[in-house]
C-alpha cells in the first residue's frame, strides 16, 4: 500500500540518525510541536513530511556504524511543493474565482494554482495522504490529489477569499478553517424561499419606480440587489448577538431600496416624494420635501431613517441609516461616531465605559470611491485607536465596476477596489452578486469574525449597474460592450427563482405568485398617495433663539469654584509630575483668591470640571488635545518616572458624568466627522474638537459645509459640537495664522451655528458653559470658536475670580476707560479677537486720554449681535466714523460679512470704514519683520485721530 511504502521510507530516513544526532532531532521536534516557527525551515519540511522521529535509545552506541539509507530528496521536495500549492490556493485562489456576473473583468495569471507549475502530477499527489498537506482535511478527502481539488473548489467558487495579509495567526487560521470546514450552515428550504421573496421585492420596487416615475433619478440598486438580503442577514445576526443599535452609512446608489426594505420606510411615503416633486421640468429628480423656515430639505436619496426591530431573544434594537450628502464616503466617520456614542455609558466619572457589543456598524462603499476618497483610509485607521475604535465595522463595497462613466482601469491602480483594506489587515471576501446564497454566507462569516475578534471585515459585492450613473443617463455612449451584456443579462431574482425551481423548493406557479403579490402591494401603496398632498418628511420649525440663549445662567459660585480648583490640584503622593509643569500648576492654587487672575487654561479647566459636576458628559479630541498644541491644557499628566498617566478631572469628588479626552490621529476630516456623529447620536454630551492650528480645518471643509453648517436645515439633525480653531496673526506665516474665519461667516444662516472670537478667559468660561447648557435642547447648535494662541498667556486676557462667579457671556464688550464722555467720541472702533488686545496695549502705552475714541469688541460674530451694538452706538451722538479693524486681509476675516451689518446699525450718514491689510491671495506674510510692521501700522492708524473719515487700508 502507499501508506506502507511511505512508512518504510520514513523509517529509513530516520535510521540515518542515531545516538546524539537522533537526540538533537528529537529536541528539534519538541520545539516544532510547541512552535513550528522556532525551528529551521528544513526541519519543518521534514517533520511535515515524515512526522515524529523514533525515540532515541537510552544508551548511546557511538561505535555502531550507521546504516547508509539515504533520505529520498525527490519525494521530500514533492511533499514540500504540495504544501506550497496548498498555501498558494489559499492565498491566490481568489484570482481564479467566479466572482464576475457579466464575465467582463480581466483574467489574472493563475498558473500559481496549477500542480504542473510545481512539477506535480496527479499520481504524485495521490501518493500523499490528504492530512499531510492539508491540516484538518475532512475524513472524506483521502489523498493529496483530492485535497487539492477540494481546496480549489472552495477557494475559486463564487466566493473568493483574501486572508493572507492578516498577520494575527489565530485570526488567519480561524478564517481559513471557517472557509475550508464550511462552518457556515447552509440555508434550508424556508430560508431560501424567504430570500427569493426579498429579492423579488427589491427587483419589483425598482421596476415600479422606473415605469411609474419616468425620467426621475433614483440611483437604483439593480445589479447588486443581493445587498438588501445581506443587510437583513447582518441585522438579524447582530441583534441576536445582543446589539441594541445597528448603525448604517451609504451613498445614494440603492439607498431608496435599503430605506424601503431594511429601514421599513413605507412605499407610499417614498412614492409621495416622487409624485409631489415641484416643477418636474426644472427639477426632474429632486423630489423636494417642502420648504418652511429653517427647513430646506434634501433629495430623497440622501435622507436617513431609523427603525426598531426585535431579535430572537426579545432584544429590541434601533437601526439607523445616516443622512448623507453626495460627498459619498464622508458619512463613514459620522457613522463610526454614532456607534462609539451608542456603545458608551457616560453617566459615571472618568472615561466612559464602552461595550462594543451594544452597537454594530455597517458602511456601504462605492467601488471607485473606496480607493479614490482619502476619507476612507482615514476612517479605516480608527479600527484600533483607543479613542475611536468601536469593535469592528462591516464594510460592503457595492461594486458596479464603474464610477459615473469611468472604468476601473481609469479610477484605481490596484487589482481590486478593496485592496486599500489590506494595509489595515482587514479580511476581504469577494462575492458574486448573482449568487444570493453565497452572499448570505459571506455576510455570516463577516458577522462571526466581527463578533469574535472585534475588528473590521470587508465584503466586495461584485455586480454591475443596470442603468447609467442615473436613470436619465445613457451608458451606451461610454460603455457599449458592457451594456450589450447588461441588456441581455437576467435579473438575480429570476436567476435564483430558476435555481429554486430546479431544486424543487418552489414551483413556477409559486414564483409567479410571489411577483404578483409584490406588484399588488406596490400598486396599492401608489394609489394611496397619488391624490394626496405630501407632508414634508422630517420637517421642523426653527425659531430665533438668541433671546432664550442669553438667559442661560452660566456663573458658578466662587466657593464651588475654589473647591473644584483645589480638587483639581490634588494627585497621588507617588505621582511624579514634570517639575516645570508642576510649578505652573502650583501657581493655580491662589488664582481664585481676591485680587488674583485666572488665565485661559485654568478658565477652560474650571469650565470642564463644573460642567461634569453638573452631570453633563464631555468628549474632547484633537491631535494634541491632552496637552494642547500650546501646552496650556495638560489635563492628562504623565509620570516622569514610570510614564503612567493621571487625569485630575477623572478624580473630582463632585463629578457626575464622564470626561473623555483623547489625542487623535493626524486627520481632520475623519476625526471631525466622527465627533459630529458622536454628538448627533449622544446629544447630551458636550463634544469638542480642537484643531492643532485653525487653518488645518481646511482639510475638513466637506464635514463643515455638508454636516455641521447644513445638517439641521437639510435633515433636521441637531448638533452642539464645539470647534476650537487657534487663530491669530503672530508672524508664523500663511499656514499658522488664519482659521479662515470668513468661510464660517459665509456659511452662517438661519442661526445654524455660533461663531465667536473672544478676548477674555471669563468669556470663554461662560461660552463653554452656555454651550453645555444648550445640548439636547431645541436651541442646540454648533459653536465655532476662533481660539487664541499667544493670548493664552497674555495677562490682559486673564479675568478676575468675580467674573466667573457672576454674569454671563457678553456678545459685545466695551473697552474699559473709553467712552466715558459720549458727546466727545468721534470714532468708534469695532474689532474682534487678538487685535482688540493689541489696541488696548497700544492705548495704555500712549498714556493719552483718547476721549475722541471708543472701542467695541464683537465677541460673537454670528449671529451678529445687532441689538447690543445698536444700543451702544445710540449713546454716541457726535460720531464721525465707524471703523472696523482687523488683522486679516480685506478679503478675509470678518470685514466682508460684517460691513453690511455695521451700515445697518450705524447712525445716519456716518461712514463705515475698514482698517487692515489689503486684499491678498495668501492669508499672511511669511516674514516676521513684514508682519510686525504691518501689524504696527494697523494699530497706529486705528488710534490716529487725524485719519478719521479715511478708509485705512495698508498699501493705499
């Protein structure tokens, strides 16, 4: 027998070892058993081929001559090559897999999967037992040849696997065994019939829309229809495993179908959004939701929804599909933020307690967008980061093999759309969208992996696109060959119905009846709405809130502040603070005493501590948030001897809620999107994102434009997110001066957020506490703060303790010492931020009375405090000029926004002029000397009485 011959050869091979040599081989084998990687590759191959060596004799006989039985090197090589073939089938089998429904993808070189490539014949492989080359081979697979055929069948079917880039051995072995042992339970007859019914619903829904609303865009799912039952399967799996929240994000393709069937949005509600589109000739696709104050709405294929479902063990879960603009992948970090918020308990002091099993995340990507949009990589990087991980996200690439009209060869440099995920060691499965059962099995594997290893998993759902980019687009102009195939390619519902008919699961009559029943439901839903007016979905009515906000009490009794400050300065006796930092912290001990001052850093810390003492949780992130870019915060202390950390706010006796503070990755767009999502899903939390420098927020402009500024107007989605953007001209050059204040002011409308540039520590304290008090309320809106740099340590910014214990945030501050004789004031300067402090310094140095001058600091720029400014100006009856002073160029900063506001409140016939840098394309000079000269000129001109009634622009 073959096995006897093999045993004889093995025994003969081991007989060439004796005495100490055999003992050495035994030692190597023991190491091999414990850790195969600990022995030389040659021994690994020998042990794999011949198994354990015989036991050595207790007595060594060095005089005995060894038998001259040579190891069969050719047979050993064949065994090793067979092992290589198995490895390559696992690694590269996907290249030969049947994952392309249309058969249009370029075929890869798959010779590495052929036995002949290794000099192996069928008889060679039949000479080996299957277990020799396939660890864990099923009992019915006996020979090496059978093992190779079975593995090829497994790895080159309609599901293809890429696991070799997963470096964790336990994970990779588990994945391969799940696939090779076919651990996923096949669908029974009832499940198969339910799957067909769902596919028919998906298919007929799209057909109904196509025929009923001719010429309207819907971005149909057709070609990747199986995505809907895959999502059904994921929801069932995660809810049965105890998830209370399922968070979903996707772009517009297939969104209406997902809304209808996964989120349960009624057909008639979706039809109404088509049927009542205003002015279809001008707007054939937009399906507006109706317009009232504070509600502009969004197109139907951008809208989100939520639904409650019940699992097998009566666990109720909320499914949420996030609202999303056409900026495709930018919803990804928002959804990741949703999940982290849903997983955390923020009711106790310290860091929030996270349970990753409470919420699961699924994000659906486009095949061109996944490798093309940088936000994808930024978001994938959250996978293991302490402040951002959420226990694993299921990613699905809805792969149409085309982006708009661009073919894959023009849109990416990788073989697969999914290859980006390899860099993050995310397991990848490619599956043919025309094999519904394979798609369900792929999703089951993804769910099992996520729940076991708490990491991301990616499914590349390879299909096609039945129509062009949208239903009004003609794809034949750019993809004629592809669409010749598409036009004759059967729909997946029909394909699967034929399979079930052949299997005897259903009859032709039952298949036709399923289609008819779905069509009747669709028609009945349409009949209910065609003669009715549509109520705007998700609409809300926003009323002016400034008067209500102004009444919020933010002062904290001085006794409470002193107690908080004392508690903040206590720490374990054995904790070793950096000596330089220790001296800074010690200076805070007396800051709240009478006659002392509280600087910016302490004001912020007191605000945070008092907010958590009020029971309001806080989350703060940024690239250097723990220390802060300018080292003013230091809320996470590092022991100089052992590197351990200590956060004083976590140990406050009065704290009633969590305080989370994390250094973020070097990302703006993804992190800001994450924080926005976290805040939307946990509206009770004061969520703060701090840019390292204010202008770095440029990189997150999409999040600002599409979500932060417009989310409420488009989707009724409230947020109280705080953006801290360091801003101020100190000669640091173009990239470290401006937070692009003008952009936020341009986006201001309908009281969508607050934009401020404050100049005192107390103002910052009250503003933060006001923002915390607004969370969860109808008045909640984001706060955009031009936070200081050099002013952080400027003594003029520090405030007296009484200013924290009394009063509230003031939208406008008057310069102390000026305006005492209103009738003599000829010029009133209005300004904001750092330039106001520089004007104060210059006034003090001049030593003049300056009765002709008054200065107003506009601390809140948007909404513009018209009532407050007008009230102040009314006191001055002889004003000859209103002058806006800023350090930014004329086409930047606040001037272009505020000019019309000032003209509206200025006394009749009083000119409103500008003083600052001229229009420029770059934000600031890169030369310190030039900057200093310009800054001095601005200040000097503003305080020069002779320049009244002149527009004072540098360079004019």
